[in-house]
C-alpha cells in the first residue's frame, strides 16, 4: 500500500480513553468543589445524568467487565464495539445481551462500525462487505440496498442497535488517509444516491 492510500492509524487500532494523570485529576476535583457551591446536589446529579446519556464508550475484551459496568452505572448512553470485542456471532449476541441487561430498563444503544472494506469490526462468519467505492463503481444503487439489507439482518441477529455507516463523505481530497475507498465516490450526486438507497432500505 503506498502512502497516498495508507489507512489512518485510528481506523486500524482505535484506543479507549485513558484517565488523566493525578495533577489533572486534582484540577478537576477543585473545579467540582467550586461547582458544588453554585448548585444544589440534586441539580448537579441531574446535569451529570444528562451528560452521561451522551457518552458512548468502548472497552477491551469479549465479556462484560468492570470498566463497562462502571460506565453503565454512571448512566452512559451507549457502547461501541470493535474487533477486540469479537470472537464469533454467539459470543457477540451474548455480550450485547449482557450489556443491555446491565443497563436495565433504560435506553442503551449498542453500535459498531460495520462499513465494509477495511472498516469491518465483525469478521467472518459475518458477511464480508466490499469497500463503499467498490459498491459505488457498480453504478447500481440496488447493490447498496442489498448490502444494507444483509448488514441490518446480521446486526439485529446479535442485538446490535446501530451501524455507524455508511460514510457519506465525498472523496474530494486525494491526500486523505481517512476517507478514500470508504466513500461511494468523488461526486456529491453519487454519494447521495447510494447513501439514500442504504438508508431507505434500513428505514423500510
């Protein structure tokens, strides 16, 4: 692979959040003390709960662990799975069920990047999907619709709620290492046409 098509390091190995060092934590603690003098405990709890709902986290491992439990207990709104969380479909289905069970009755989204090409977190026996550019080059939106149908059925079967795909960026920058083949094409009309075909299939 030459430098013009090199994949972004993040796409190869997304890393979970690492807590700041002690001095930064101390600054955060001092800030929280100042905040506590301005708002009631109930108001602070409400704000923290509202912010937690916006949090989507990742974690290492193929089973529910203490890191995931603690963030769910904080009220995190969802989780994103990567290949580090994948062994086989049965394992993923059980993991997702455990995550949902841990969250209780409240809404909790489980999501994944299952675009196809080099961004496909769940490998075989899940269907291997081609790059979006390969699909776009067919000039057939029905091909995109067929792929959307396959992805939707497979992800639903293992209790995944949301696929963070398709990419609807237009590939206008040949120097980009992030988009490239993940885009359906170089024209807005091509990307819109194929994106619509996928979204219409998922909605219907």
